[in-house]
């Protein structure tokens, strides 16, 4: 098998979250499937260092400010400003990326998100190379930007069939090949030991022997629905269940995080809910958990008491935290959103609840807390599912097949 060379453009260098971690896992194995990767970032950051430490060929092609702030300033500007920005910053950057691709003997360019495609997708056209776009969740923007991203992509790789159904424009669906994210299946952890270590790490000795532990691993942004989890936790407490919760993740939306802390105080949950920060090793927290909780919402506007409003709009696809929990025998409680139903078989490997329904979420938490035998059986079934359907090898092989196919076309 003659290998091909692929350039992987990763648009966000300063976060090492699910999208970057899933790509890194696949690229560590993709050489076995005949693809030689070159990873390119628009700036330095923690994700860049992670790819370098993995031994992958990684370069930084410095981007102009507009590309690094896309989503906050770029999307909301008028058409005249967009045209000017395209001419002054985006087009020159695309030319530089195209030169890098040609000079490196690249056969195909891969973009790790629709945002990356909007930023630099024109580089593939300038280099006269095919472009592949990974769609790891709802694009986060619509209208002309999403249409442009789909138009620029010769092939798309959604991580869930739900994305094709709900987000891809019908005329572009024939360009899609679904490739699920994959995770490794490690040895089963010693849960009691992991919980003691977590208690020491967080300075929360009450976590040891303090009842069932439920963990959330997500960014602190409104669409993750953590406010619904707090409401559910209060209802669980009022039913006499001594459960504890750890909410771990980066604070991408500081007003929302501050509001969550205030809600925790108002609900009297400060002795039951620990709010942790970013966790570089999520398995270490999951290993201590009795269940993962992911209460995401498609879209919600939160009205605050002072008249302010916060909006949450989902970018979920195939949540990696669920797969990681399943891989170590931890069942998940999650809302029916995006590709979650492709991961969890309700009642068998986890529990599915409606969105924005704290009462249903509380009922699921009570069920998991009260049934040790179900937790163990569901965790074992979940682990088996990951080992057969959501492997890193399958993710790498599926991505390589798409890249090789479009490069040969």
C-alpha cells in the first residue's frame, strides 16, 4: 500500500478538548492505514504541545488575529467588513497554507471542524488538492458560513449519523461518510482507590464514603445544561439520597460559571457539589465515579433575575466523555441529543432522559444510586460496546479510507 501524505489543519490551538483529543488518538494510529500526517495549527497552545509530545510532525503557521477570534468578532460583522477581512487576512493565510501543502508534497487537506474549513478551506483549492472536513458536532454557526464550509469540502466525515440527518444540507449528504470517534479500553481501575485519590486532589475528604458519586466532564457553557444538573441534585437530596457530584471542566463562559456557583449556593448544594477546573486526565476522575452525567441541550435561553439572558446552543456530536466513561465500565446518564443515542442503549449501557427536564434527570440519578447491581452490569455492557464499536483503530481506519479515497479520485 503506497502511503499518502495528509495535512491536518486544527483551528483551535489553545484548548485540548474532545475534538483535538479524538483527532490525536486517530493520528497516532493512522500511519498503519497508509497515511503520513502533517498537523498544522494557526498558533501555539496546549493542543500543539500535546501533538508534539505524541511524536507527530507538527507545525505552527501563525494566523492573523481574525482567524484566532473567529466566532466572537468575525461572524457578527457585515458583508463589507467580511469582504475586507477575506482580502486582507483570510486569503493571504490560505495562500501560505497552500504553499506549505505543495512544498510538503501533501495529497489531501483535512480540516478538523467547519470553523477550520471557513478559516482556511480555500487553501485546498489554491493548492489544487482535495479537502476533507470533519464534522464533530453541530457547526455552531449557520447561514452562509455553514453553506460555504460544506461547499468547500470534497468529502465530509460526521462523527454521528444524527449530524447527517439534522445538520448537513440535503444536497451535500452524499459527500458524507460517518466515522465514529474511538477510544482505547484500558484496564479496569480500582474505584475505591481512585476515589481516595480524587478526594485528596480536590481537598474534599467527604468524597470518600459519602454516597454515590456522579461526575460531569464538560466545559462550563450554557448548552451543557449543568444548571439542570444542579436542580436535579437538589431534588435528589430532598428525596433522601446522599449523592455527591463533581463538575469538572474548563471555564469557557465565565458569566455562566459564576451563575452556576451562585445557583449552587442558593440551592444549598455547596456540601454536595464540587466545582473543579480543567482536567487534563479525565479518566482519573471517571475512575472514581459511579456514573457520568451529561445533561446537554440543543438550544435554551436562560433568563436571569436581573433581566440578563444567556443563550446556549449545542455543538454536541458524539460526546467523547461518554465513550471514555464506557471504556472503564462507568455508565452514563445523558440527554437525547445529537449522537448520544448512537452511544448509549437506554437501560442497558446507560440511561437517556429528555432535555431540560431536571425531574427526569433526578429520577435517573436516584435509579443509578439505588441499584448497585444495575450499575455494575450496565458498566460491563458499556465496556464491551466500546471495545467492539468505538475503537481508536476503527476511527483511524475509517478516516484513512476517506482520505485515501478522495486523494485517488
